[in-house]
C-alpha cells in the first residue's frame, strides 16, 4: 500500500472518531439541559403545592438551583428541599 492510502484511511478513522465524540458530547449537553428544565418545572410545582398548604416558598428558581438540578438530577432536587426543611427547624 502506498503512503497516501494509509494516510487517507487514518484520516477517515480520525473523522469517524471525532464524529462519535461530538455526538456523545451533544447528547451529554442535551441531557444536562433537559434535567435543568425539568428541575426548574419540578421546583415551580412543588413550591405551588407548598404555598397552597400555607407554608412559605422553600426553594427559589435561580441559576444555582437549576444548576444543582442539572448536575445532580432528582437527588439534587431532594437535597435542595432537605436543606431548606433543615433550615426551618
């Protein structure tokens, strides 16, 4: 085989690997974004239910809480409310 063919095959392999890495990174970013949006919606509805019962709003929707829900998911949401309940005691 000539050197040109080997370089062409290596280039194609590198392009395939880069495409797969880009796809995984995009999937990870979309997952993070989706968890953040769902976490903010969950905070909104939990706060709505809590205020309907006569308690003060526990957790506000801000970048820190949305980031916590994005990175940690449901355990992060539970931790936010757990910390606020501990603060009320």
